């Protein structure tokens, strides 16, 4: 198996553009790629531009009638069928929507193939992680669910156990839905509580179909949760479940919208906290999946200050060249930021909170603490179904 990491990138992915007033500004992708280059990380990875996912691949997850609806809306945005979630405020139709969505999906599927076949140990597609798309509908800025498609391709290639860990601020509902009845896939989502955030799903009691009981894991966190609580929750649930499941491949989604500056959500995680979880996911892949790791992007709507730094850290970790938290950002990149956005770019690579610390779950449980209540609810809902002590 190659020890080299792959970075999936095609400039055309920046065409995933819902319009100038939409939160998902594609400049976040361009700025991330440029920061990766400015720090020299592109020399530590193999840059791969994969082909778009074709019809047969898309049908691994999505219904054919939905794919045809996306194609129709792509050719004529004015004809978008709202019954498929297209042409809505969240998912406005735009010309070429099918083509660029299939291109993003193709990068994640190719990442899965490369890792499964041993062409790469790690593969990153920060343009992906579009985890809300359902088999028959667009949702939450997501047209095709590249994360689910990558997992489905791994299963098609013969994988018997794939673990998916989603740390986006929003529940990974589309991936959960795709594998609700499939015990070969363990989906774990840490997210802001559904009472306070879209998509209002991801309760601890959502544990999978009867045929796959305990294969869906949801840890909804109280609004305002910061680094210490986020990391405490992650380490109280994820490592034990992944160790028990023994995945052949680990797929992770790293939406940057947990950050305290994100305009669409209410968690208070720093870049230092995000980097700590990225490192933890890398370690889990090596401890339990022979190093096979596919890392995806996701949400993130502070498109200058947060997203490029967060995902550049992800690329560095996958490449075996983690970027030191106190690294000064090259002035050339900051000038590029200003030229494109008229905003001042950040000076350093994190928020200055490294090393982050948290209290391990084994250190004790506070029944009056809302975060501990959330962790306890998830452990009680899922762990016994997997034969583990809650």
C-alpha cells in the first residue's frame, strides 16, 4: 500500500455555486486550495482530479428519478421541481448543477477507490462532505451525497465494515438515511442539538433499523459547547465504538461550522479544537483501520477566517506534515484573500488555544451538566445494542 496521501482537486468544483447571496460561497474552496499551496503542502500529496460520478455510481445511493430531476434543473434552472428539494432557498437550481455536483461526488468516490485498492493510505476531498442529500431529494445545500456514495462504492468493492464519523455542526442525516438498514456501516454524528439547528434530526434514540440496531449513533450537543465539551463528548463515544466495530476503512466528515465564528450555528469550537479532532480521526484510522482514511469537508460559512485554515490542517495531517498551530500564514495568501474578498485574512493558523484540554469521561460524570447528560443519553441508547457497557 502506498503511504502517500491523495488530495482530490479539480478547479471546476468551484462551479458549485448557488449564487452571490448564498452562504455556501465557493471562494472557500479556492482559498483552501491556495492556502494548501502557500504552505507547500501540495508537494507532500498527490493531486488527483477524478472524473465525475456517472449514472451507475450515482444510483448506488440516489433514485434514478431524482438524478433525472437534477439533470433537468441543471439544463433549465427555471424548471426545477420543488418536490425534489430543488429550486428552494437552500438549494436553488443553477446551470450546470448536475455536472459539478457529480464532479464533487466523483472526487469522493475516487478517494474511496484509491484507499481501498492501496493506491493511497489517506485521501482528502475537502470539496465533499455534502451529507444532507437524500436518496430522492436535495437538502441543506447538498445535491448529491458524496460521502454516502464513497461508502457505497467501498461496499461494492467488497468492504464489510465501514465507519463514518461526522463532526459537522449539523446532523449527518443523509448518510444515516442511506445506511439505516445496513449493519456493515457504522454512522456516528456529533452535532448541535436538533432543538436549535437544522435538520432537526439526530436524536440519541435514532439507532438504526431493527436489522442494524446500534449502527446509527447520534450525539446532539447543547448550543454553546466549546472545545473542552466537544472533545470530551467525542472521546467519550467515538473511540470505543470505532474500536469495537473494527472498520476496514474510516470515512470522516469535517464540516468547519462548529467554529465560534460560524454565522449559521451555535457551537463555540476553535480551530485548535477542530485540529485536535482531525488528529484524533487520523489516529483512529491507524489504530483500527490499518490507516485507511478518507477525509471530507462539509459545512463552514465563515469562508475566509475559518474554512481555509481548518481544511488546510486536515490536508497537512493526512499528508503526514501537520501544520504547527502557531504557523504564520504567508503574506501572499493574505493578499490574495483581500484581492478576492476585500477582507483581511488571518495571521496565524489557529486561534491560539493549543494545546486544547478536556476532562476524560472516565474522570467522572456530572448529572447536572447538560453536556454530560447528552453523552450519557447517547451511550445508554447505543452501547448496549453493541454489547458495550453504557
